[in-house]
């Protein structure tokens, strides 16, 4: 140690060691981990994720196009409402009580949940249960979540969800800690245990510990967080809004003009007096103005012009519509006057809404299973293994009419093949439900049909006499097609 180092050690050694201890203590402090932003490699960085959530919320609040995109998803996914049923009577009665409970009000709450799922890309559902086994659900904003802790060997097995720290105790208010004591101790972050059916048990006093459920859409494989539907649209929504504002300003200033009066004045005071006189009594539009040769009047207006403005706006709106998976006529832009084009453009959009509806209904069913499982610990008459069915509104009534026509035609056509023994019952049933747009378990339906009582209302298909068609081996044309 040289002379300078000895002098520094003597003068500042204690202070340096004290600050090092504070730094090490901060690294070991759990609150510092809560304040930090640990993200999985497939997720956005913490600051980027928070910015996207903030901008998505601001766009939904201020941009009519962004709000309409969110509303369209909710209107098609939730539609006229969602119903929940169960084949077990006692379980069905409890589900209806939970569904319509005043503190849950699920029929109305689903609309806000669908908005939040579309706007943020994920839902954090906090679930609390009273000693009687009735559960209550509340959605926690995604922007309040600091970290998701998963199992070491599986990112999808979530263990703990940590909220961002916030001030507690009413700092500076009467009966609380004094202002000078606001420190790290005043910052607290709630930690929610993710629901696990294998470990969920009541406390010794009979109460249930609160748990959280996490659901995400637009989530890359290996990521913890979902992505907002508005995330890829934010910059284009901003550009379209700026373009509209520029157009409004351009059209406003294009109609502006100024009167220019030229005259010979002897001094500046005379010019200002004449200008004040004209400002106090300006000429009215379409009025007649008579002056002598000492003044010359003219009009000065901006020479503003815009080229291909309509094409520019349509290009920006097409980019927004593409990212929203919605045709332009859904966003108040009739791109084509033909009905066929509009109906064809709606097909992919309906598929997008249908996929989101499948996820949303599965989410509601999963929450209902958790609610029933917790009720089971209090009420033995409910059956958590009973089948729970959640149904939503139809995406498009026109599609139902088309599928009904297709199913009727296919049954009439392939029913004759079944009567001749060319196909079996399973193949006929598979084709019928396929053209009806339903996904079913054919073997389960056949097993259920075997145990069903016979019905005489719908007789089986009657055999049809068909003349075989002979093909000419030289020409390849049918020889007796006229008799068929």
C-alpha cells in the first residue's frame, strides 16, 4: 500500500466500508428484487412491457379507432352473453348461485374481462373464498404485476405472482407514520400464490387462502406474459391520428385569408390608426367596399394543396385493419360497394373471433372448476368432476344458416350411401357434424345412441333403386346416363 492509499484509507476508510455494507444489504433485500424487473428471455423487457400497456390504455381512452377494435372483439366473443351449466344438479345449483352473486355479477363482468384481455393480452384473476365456500373473483390490472415466478423446469407452471410495491399506511395522514419515516419499510408488494389443485387446502381456522389465476393470449412459446392485440397497431394508430389532425388543420387554414391594404401614409402613427379602424370595423363577407385611389385592397390566403391524401389515409387504415384482423367495412371504411366482397372479407375475421371465443369460454370453465373444487371442501354434495359446459353466443348467424343448409344436403346425399352399406354409421355421423361446423366425439355419440330409446318419428332412409352406370372404355363417356 503506497502513501496515497494509506492517506485515503485513513480519511475515508470507514465511509467506504459503510457504503459497501449498505450495497451488499440492498442486494440481499427482497424488496429490491420486487422493485427490479426480471423478465424471461422470450418476454419483453419490463420497461417495454409497461410502456406498451400504458400506450394501449391511452389509445383505448383517446383513439376512437382503438376503442372500436376492442369493442368489436368483445361484441363478437361475448355477444349476447355467456351461460354456464352442469349435468350434476347440486353442482349446477351452486354454479348458478356463484354466477349471479351480487359480488360477482359474472354476466356483466365478462364484458370488462374481455376488454382487458384484448387490451393487455392477459388477465390476472384474484380469487378469494369465504368460510362457507363461496368464491369471489376480481381482475388485477396487468400493469400492476411486477413478476411471475415459475417452476425451474417449466415456465408454464406458475408458482407466485408478485405485484408492484406501493405505499401503505397512509403516509403523512393522521394516525399514520410521520412524513420523515417514508422509507423502504412503507413500500409493500402483495404476493399471490397461484392456484394449485394438489396443494390448495383450507387454513386451520377454516378460512381459504387467496389465490390467483393467470390467463394470457398472444403469448410466444416459452414466455410468461401475453401480448396486447393493440401492441402492433400502436404506432400506426398514432400515425393515422396525426394524419387526420394534419388534414383537419390543412382544411381549416386553407379557408383562412387576410385583407391587405396598401396606402401611402405620412408616418407610422397614421398607419396604426388606419389599421385599428379597420380591425374595429372589418368588412362583412359579400359586402361592397368602395375606396379611393389612395388605398389598394387585396386578399392574402395560403396556397395549400395535398396530393393523394385519400390514398395515404386509406393505406394507413389498411395497416390498422390488417393488424386488427378486421375488414375495412368494420372500421367505417366501405372499401367496396359490393355485398359479396364484404361478406368474403368477413370470413377470416369471424375465424379470429371464434378462436378468441374458444379461449375465453375455456377460461370461464377453468375458473368455474376452481370455484367448485373449493366449494367441495365445505359442501360434500357438489361434484368437482362433473362436466361443466360454458356456451357463448354465435359468432355469425349467417354462418349458421349456411351450415344448416350444408348439413341438410350432406345428410340427404350420404344417407343414401349408408342405406346401401357403402359407408358405416361413424362416417355418416362424422360428415354430418363436419358440415354442421361442430367438433364432436363420434364414438361417444354412437355409444350414446345405442343406449337411447328407439324413436318412430324419424324413419330410416328408404333404399333407392339406382341403375349402374356403364362407362365406354374408348371414349370415357357414360353409356346409359339417360336412364339415371
